[in-house]
C-alpha cells in the first residue's frame, strides 16, 4: 500500500522484472569478488615475501601480510558503495 492507502497494482510486475535479473547480477558479483580476492591473496604473498627480504621478522611479516590481504570482503565492498543489506531489508 502507498501512503494514501492505495494498493500498488504494478508491484508484482516490478518485483518480477527485478527478480529476473538478480541471479545474473549475483553470479557476476561472485565472479568479480573471486577475481579480486585472488589478486588480493597474490599481492599479500608478494608483500609478505618483500617484507621478509627486507629484514622484517617472518612472524611480523606474515601478520602484516594477512592484514593487508584481508581488507577485501563482500561486506566492505558493498558498504563502500553505500549498500547496506540489513538497512535495506528493514526499510521494506
């Protein structure tokens, strides 16, 4: 219902139109995330090995490398774009 109490007759069509595109969007988002995560892991390993070559203790280099590589997460990516799934669900 709208604010005036009228029923939205076009709502099922809107939901249907959006619902058709959701699986493709989720699939592309997943593939993009996996590619970014792979690149992040590679960069983290390079960062760690470079730190060790420069004389940083291996334990410290490993923890810094893990922190460097863990910055990529779906939650951080979506929140950086202004998308909050929980907030959007509560608004419905």
